[in-house]
């Protein structure tokens, strides 16, 4: 286990009991469980049976899934968290309630046979993964054809890890650790959605959990945190194509469906084919209203070359300048090029945090 993950594990081992106690608060426990049960019930496919809950922590989601009748395997790298889960499982056994199977395991590289699960879940895990893209590729292997991801997360630290005041958090997650976690300081849930799409999942949707948000507003959140809109992200692994499928018909239907848009996409890919123009689009996507000199520095080119490239983008109807004092400030204006950039995981920034 690398040093970054070891440091993360130490934090959660130390914080396990306090973290779980907050999730079990008497003033909101019943309401919490009712809300999350509704979320799971509405999102999970009817024919699912075997569920893998990764980064389970003290088992909050895993226990709810077991109560709903699923066969649940739950893993975590924090032995402190798993100890809390084991205590709760013993209590539930005494009350004749179903339990998940808990085990030590790495969420990035789970060690299970391919096609072992119908659903993979996790809650508040994506942001703390050291390699979320590799994790998603691994998860896809573990899902059966047509299997589903069900993930809950939020851009927890849009102002940076250092802004969190929870005891010991910055000590363990700050500095070089945060730098190794691609989603730790994400400013939008779109960053998580983009990586899931990049991993090849289909039907990726992010749904705001407004009921959870309202409950957080009414009863408060964990120390060091602020009320934040959480999102339920669902995604599907492609089904296996039957050997008898008419591939020609499927291919023909796909081309026919897209044909009205072919001219646009041919134009869009031509615009993006030049490396300098593509880098400029990524820069404009993150920093609208940048000047030529700022863009030239960002793409490691000369102001003259950038001016020529911007003129091409302007002629193509993709970017527009605005005179501001002695400068011309540039902005990406084509919404479909904007969408295309999301598919290559082009990041937003504090200058442009939200998808239009």
C-alpha cells in the first residue's frame, strides 16, 4: 500500500468512532435512514441481487442494502471503520437482522472474480480515491453485463482541503496527499461524471439529492463541513451483444440517427484537430475572458500564433472576443464544443465552475 493511502487509512482509523457516531445521531437517525432507503429503492434495478459496497466505512449504506434484501459484500481499507461495522453487525445478529459480509479491501483494486456483482455502490468515496479512473475500469470488470454503478458524492472541498477544520483532517489529507487525489478539490460534480464517462460507462446521470440537502439544513452537518448538495450518480455497464445480433442494422441505425448532425461534428472535430487550437479551447473552457497574452502563456506559444489560432476559432463561430480597455478578452461560445470538451475531462475552474 502506497504512503498516500496509508496516511488516509490512519486518518479514518483514528476518526472511525466519531464519524460513525455522527451518522447515528439520535436527532436524525430515523429521518436519515428513511431518506437513504428511498434513494436506494428508487435507484436500484429490480432484478439486482449481488451488491458490492466499496469504501463502506462503518457500513452505513451496506446495512441499508442488506435490509432491502440484497446480498451485500462490503470492503474498506480502514480497520478502525471495519471494527465499528463488526460491532454493529453483532448487534444486528442478536436482533435477527440481515448483515453484509465485511472484508478488508482496496476500493481502487477490489479482488473479486470478474462479473461477480449486479451493482457496485459507494457513498462519499470518489473524492478520496487516489486513481478514480483506474478504479472505474476495475469496477466495470466486476459488474455483470448491464450491471449498475450507484455512487453518492459531492464537491466537498471547492475551496481546498485546507479550508476544512475537522481535527486532524488537513494534517492527513493536505499537501502532497491532496495532490494525489484527482477529485479531492473538485469544484463541480461534473468532474466526477466526466471520469465515469471516460471509463466507458453508459447512461451516466447525476441527480441532486434535494431531500438530503433539506435534512442537512434542518439538523446540521458534521463539524468542519458546510451544507452541500449531494448527488446520486448512476451509470450502466454495456450489455453483452448477442452473437445473433444484426450488427449491420445496428450500425445503419446509428449512422441514420446522427446524420442530421454530421456536418456539425465534422466541423467540430476539424476545429479540435489542431493541437494549439485544442489547447486554447481547453484554456478558454477553464478561464473565460482570458487575454491573448494569458492564453499564450497557458498553451506555451507566442501571442502572434495564439492570435492567429483565435482568429480561426472566431471564424468558425466557436469563440468570441470582447474589448476591455486595451485588451481583447476571449470566451468559448459554442455549447456543443463545450460539451465535447467535457468528454475529454476538460476541467472547469473557479472562474467557470458550473456547466451552463
